[in-house]
């Protein structure tokens, strides 16, 4: 069957499926822009199509939904009580892919930052998450902390 979607329609369709251009993503983009940082979004040339890429800082940012990406110890990642094996399997696969993508990006010289939706839920936590993000971007990778103490903010692997 012929593909009758325009590229704009296709983009919107993919956005709906993959959860692109979500509210937390918009919050992060606005913040980065307001702080004078320039970035690309959804760069398909890189493994895992990072949500935000800062070429100047060789940094790729993923903004993850807590449920789908299995945010450990997070109140928003609880499995539904029915079909929990099914959901667990799905989420395990997502987590394995996230890890693989992070390793591939690191091998290519990119720093990977993962932000969680719960860290961008309200004004207070967002502010803390975004300030940590900004500090991390401006810190050379070798001296950046592997794991931040700010809730909702982690980097998946030590640098
Ligand atoms: Zn979370």
C-alpha cells in the first residue's frame, strides 16, 4: 500500500508512538535555550535518537518516562497488578536497549545524560533537576559526578 502520509503527518504519528515532544522535553528545551545553549532534537544519526543533542558539548540527553524506562525506586514506575509479567518484560527490554544505546554513544565520544519525568513534574523539582543539568553540561566529563544526588536525575554509567 502506498504511503500517503506527508512527512509532517508521519512526524506527528511517530511523535505520538515514541512519546516525542512531551511536556518534560519542552521544559528542558526551553530551559537550555534560555541559558544560551544551542541543540538539535531527535537526532536520528545517533544511536537511540537522543531527545536533545548539544553538539558543542558532545552531550546527548534522554528524557525518560518513569514507567516505560523502569525508573528504579520511583513511585511512578509501579507495574499494573494485572499482566505484570508482560509489563515487566517490556520494561526490561526498554532498559536493556537504553543501556546499549548509552554504551554505543559513549564509544563514539558522547556524554549521556538521562533525565527522568518525575524530576520535571513540578516547579520545585524541575528547577533542581535543570540546575543540575546545566552544571553537568558545563563540567568537563572527567570531573563530572557519576551519579547526582538530586532526585530524578541520574547518569546511567560512570564516566
Ligand atoms: Zn521517576
